[in-house]
C-alpha cells in the first residue's frame, strides 16, 4: 500500500472514530480512538456505490454530524496531524479517488546509464571511418552509385565510341560516307612522325578528296582539347571498291601522347585567324618551318601572291642523305620545265640546297594542282588557310 492509500485509510478511520465518539458522548484516550477504528464496519456504499442497510440510530447520527468540522489528533511516530474534514467531503473524496485510481501492474524502467563499452566501440568505429574515408572514396565507383540505369551507361559508352576512336586498335573502323578508314598505326621513319592508315571506297563511283578532312588527335586524359590536327588530303581520287594505303605527318608530341582521335571535316571558314607581323617591301610575310624545309609566303591584303622555298640537307649523321639528294635533284629537273617557275639546285660534297621561287600570279591553278605538293597553294589563297593547313602538315609558322 502506497503513501496516498495510507493517508486515505487514516482519514476514513479517523472520521469514523469521530462519529462513534459523538454517538457515545464519551471522551476516550488516544488508545480508544485506535481501538474504535478497528471495530468499525466496512462502508461498501463508499467503495462500490451500493446502498447498504443502516440502523435508524446510525442515520440519525449521520444527520447530526454533516457539515460539522472536527479536529482529529492522530499520533503517528510521535508526530501530530490536524485534519479538518466533514463527512460529506470524506465521502466525495473517497469516491473520486477510487474512480480515478490507476492500478500499476508492472513498469519497465529504461536503462538510463547505457553501456559504456558499446559507446566506446561506436566512437572508435567512427574515427576509423573518418580516417579511411579518402581511400574508400578512391575505390568506390561513384559513377556506379549515382547512375540511373545500366542502359544509360551503355548508351554513354556507345556515344563515346562513336566520337573518340582508339589509335592502333585492330577493331577501330571509321566510316565517312562511302569511305571506311582502318588499320591505324603510328610510326617514326626517316626522321618523321607519321600516322598511317588504310582508306577503302565502298561506293559505286570514284571518290574525290575535294573536302578538307582532318585527324583530330587527343590525349586519353583530356578529350576536350585536341593536341594536333593532321590534314587528310589527296590530289588523286580513289576508285570505287578500291583501297589506298596512306599516311599523314604528325608532330612529336602527338606521336608520344595521342591515343584517341576523330575524323572531322573542317571548312576553311572555321580556320583560326592569324595576324601577319613580318613584312618585306609591299608584302606581308609568314614563315613556316619543318625539319630541313623553310617556306616563305608573301601576301597582299591577306591573299597569297608568291612562294619562296629553301630546302637544304647535310650528310652528317644522316643515313637518308643519298636518297634525298636524288629525290630533290629530280624535283628540280621537273620544276625547270614549268613556265615562270624558278628553281635552283646546288650540290656540295656534304650537303645540297634547293631554292624555289614561284610567282603564283604567273602560273595557273591547274599547274599548281598538278604538282601534287601540299605546301604549294593557289593564287589568292587566304592567309588563314595557308597557316592552318601548313601546321596540319607538321610545320611551325610565325
């Protein structure tokens, strides 16, 4: 029995003791109050709301005691409590407390202290996770974590395959119209870096290289910015159902670092704009160099008018000297047969030099095209075309 129940029982016992004391009109000692309390009848009317039988004397006694305040002196462990109560208040309070009473059968108290070992292990695991987070991040494929579906990734790989092809891969095949480019390899021979390939014409008619197609070379780690443009150009057509072995000149950087490429058409209107800074008399001059060859182009109002070429080669540490000597000697003999084409070939003991002067205003375009030399341009060619296409053949222009 809890403290509240004890107090309620004490109040009931004390009230009944007062009623009995007034009915008997006797003053008793403290012991008679306690003894009288133990002899009282149980009041079932208060507990269950059921009317019990009462004697006429008890009813008369109850009427006399309603609303009469009494003072009860109770001795409990040498303490005195003064309780002022009426019989009507006693009955009302007792019924209210009984009806609102909650019976607590069993209560599970939460463990407020916690387990210190579990808490310690949690913090250790958290610290280890934070320390190894960078390493975990490197090993986790974040793309696979955030991709929506596997088909999206596959589509992305297919698009990349179409745009950026691998050099020196047997599976690489690039189709442009009726042309199919295959067998890509990089090579270094005769002091030149080259990208070799085979082009097939699968069409039913001859293909003419009247458009400017370029190999655009990229590093594997950076597919946004190309490192070299190589011009695919042929003065000869390719017959239907035939194939041609060809190559383009690339620079050392592209040879060493390029692993991906595209083949794209670049019209002249997309060429970079260049500024002419050198002049000779009435001409603006652009000079381009590649190995032993020096080309000077003379422009009026940014249009090409004259070309000067000087090629010289030494036999020192040059295993190809004899072959090149004969090659350029034969070219000079060919150029001498062209009207208004000035050429001079000088051969020394350990070197040779060839100098060509071409006044394009005095030579027809067809004659220039017939020479099948990519560094010779037609009259009135724009300065931007000259520089862009020379650089796409390995030359450095200034």
